[in-house]
C-alpha cells in the first residue's frame, strides 16, 4: 500500500516536471485528474461554510495557479505546494463570500466588545441600553460607541431582490432605499409625462402616498402620521399602486404600439419621402389629442412648419430636389423633438408636430427649432434661395378646442413674422 502511494506521488511529480519543461494541454488535463483527490480532500475540510461542490471548483483554481507558478528548482514537492495554494484559494473565497465590505480588525474587535456589553446591559436593565450607558459600562467615549453602532448598518450588504413574503409586513430593501436618490429630475421629459398621465388614473390616496414617498422622501412612518393611516396600510398602498402603475404604463405602451402598427399599414397616413406620418394622420391624431386634453383638463400643442417657394425650386432643379430638401428637413425636426412628440407632414409643403402635455413652453421649442432652421437653411439652401421656412405654434385648449381653431390661431401669429431668413445666418 505504501509502495503504491509512493508510486502515485512520483507519477504526479513526474507529470508536473514534464509539464514545466513542455506545457502541453494534454499534460495539464492529466495533472488535474491526478490531483483531483487532493482538491476534494482539501475542500471537505471547509465543509459546512459553503457547499462542497462550490469549494471544490474554487480549489481547482488554486491547483491551476500552483501549476502555473511552480518552480521545481525551489526544493519543494508540488504536492505540498499545491496543497497550500488550494487551501489559500478556498480561504480567500470564504473571506470574500462572508464579508463583501472589508472592515479593519480593530473595528471588528471594538464592535464585538460593544455588542457583548450591550447584550449584558440589556439583560440587566430589561431594555435596550443607550449609547451613553454602553459607553459608561465599557469605559469608552459615547461618540465612539455611537459611531461603531452606526457602522453596522452602513457596512451591511443586502440583496435588492429580497422582498417580504406574503405573510410578512414591512418594507423590502428596495423600498428602504432613499427615494431622493431617484428624483423625478433624473427622468426624461417623455418618461415624466407618461408617469404623470398614468398617475392621474390612480386614486387620490394612492397618488398622495406615492408622491410623499418617491418625491418628498418621507418614510412610511412619516407618511402614516401625515395622512392619519397605519404604517401597514401605507406599505400596502405602495405595493398596490406600483403594481397598478405598471399595468397602466404597459397598457399605454400597447395602445401606442397598436396605433403605430395600424397607421404603418395605411399608405395614406405615412410619407415615403420623409419617413414621417402623413397629413391625414396628423389631422386625425391632433383632433384626438385635443379632445383628450380638453376632457382630462390637460394641454397639447401643435407646431406648423411651412416651406414657401418650393414650386420655383422644383421648376428650376426638378421635383427630386424638393423631395431631398423635405427629407433633410424631416431629419432635422426629428433630431430637435422628443420621442414623445409626433412629427407628420402638413399639407403639400410642410410639417406638423404634435406635442402632447406641452403648454406655453412650446414657445421655447419653437425658438430652438427656428434657430436650427436658420443655420440649416443657410447651409442647405444658400442665401439666394427662393425658399422660406415659417414656424408657428398654438396650444389647446387656450388657443382653440378644435383643429380648425388652432390653425386659425396659428395664422393670426403671422407667418411673415416667423419666416426663417437664410441670409441672416449667411451674413
């Protein structure tokens, strides 16, 4: 038996020596198979802390490290060297697994001492001791005790996916995150508008709880005190209202996708030249948005962009030149509007933009678009071009409650006052 073990050990050492001289893949496989029992035996010493299979896999990493670093001239047998590296790799794994955030040894010792002192005082006083009482009991400074107790929560790592079971009450770790870190200011304009529209479908109490928790950074106890309800009911409303919001947003996205699918199949509602919606769709969709805004007490804006002089340009350069200009203009408009906005053709020589949930601030969008068109027109059309671009806007229901009224209000602004003059930029 002893002779067999010696032969087996020599065989492994010989394999390693051959590998050091000629590192071939087949030799590495033989060495791993040969020393598999060493890895498994070492892993079992740490059984109970983590699954043995996981520890064994980590041990194989240590074996491969030993093979790559082994020096036969150092006077150490590979079996001994590998055993130390396999055990070390497993220990490192357990250390990192047990404590994601490393703390200094002195802090660990001090925390243990304070915890033991607090436990003893709690048994003596029949209540949770204060930081001052713990400090006096241990002969420490009160601020030191307070700081150490606070580090317990600061260095705790928990899963964001862990949520209470159906039989448990309280907050999940996600719910306990600071709501101020996820401010509405970080959302895009499109997401804010969609969220506001979805929240309008919630009950008043649901909306109040969500606003206080996510926008005013109040915890559940503070919300309960302010609204005069229990903490458990606040927790229930948070879960219920968030689920309802998800359903509402999912439904809105499905409706929008269905509408786009329907309009995409209708050649009369799309423009092949510019790749945007057609005039027919613009008029129908704007009418729907106006009715929705009026019914829900909201707002919607429309912007009208007209090109004058395209007929003269076509007579000189051909119809294709006009199509190219309109296609370029469509790209410019889409680059200056939100994903929520709807860009369409308007009439034969223009574009219409529907801006849902946008009121007087549409004037800022118009000024930005006019500025971009001035630069674009000077570069694309030249200072001597007969083409002029006009940009006007109107807001429903302030400027009208129908498409006809919005168009009349936009005309009253005066197209001549909104015309883009390429020569201004050219100068």
